[in-house]
C-alpha cells in the first residue's frame, strides 16, 4: 500500500486546505467584529479585536477554534442557500 492510500479523503471537508487566518478573515468580512462577537462571544472579538490576537487565542483554545470553524461552515451554507433561492414571481416590483 502506498502512503496516499492511508490518508482519508477530504473531498467533503469544506475546511480542507484553508488556514485559520483565512477562515477568520472571511468571517470578519462577512459579520464584522461586532457580529462575530455576537455569534461567538470571546474577549478577543470584543476588546480591541485584531486578526493576530484572535489567531493567538484560537490556536490555544480548541473549543473556540471549533466554534469558529463551525460558524464558517454555517456561513458558507447560508451563502449557497441565498444564491440558489429563486426570486418570488408573485412579488411586486419596488
């Protein structure tokens, strides 16, 4: 058996190949720091937030990192759902 056969497939993992910094940056762009703090109340999101300080905490705190990764997955699903949603044909033009 080759080494690649021992590695489980990551085809269905939306986080595969993404860095924590990229995920956090995308969340901040989508929700903003205040919105991110509403979703996941952490001091690093509320008090003088920065990518650097947040990454430092998330790398040391597995449960917080899991929440951030989960929120990123939720954000992606919401974006896809919004893109697929057809416009209501019965809605009156504005």
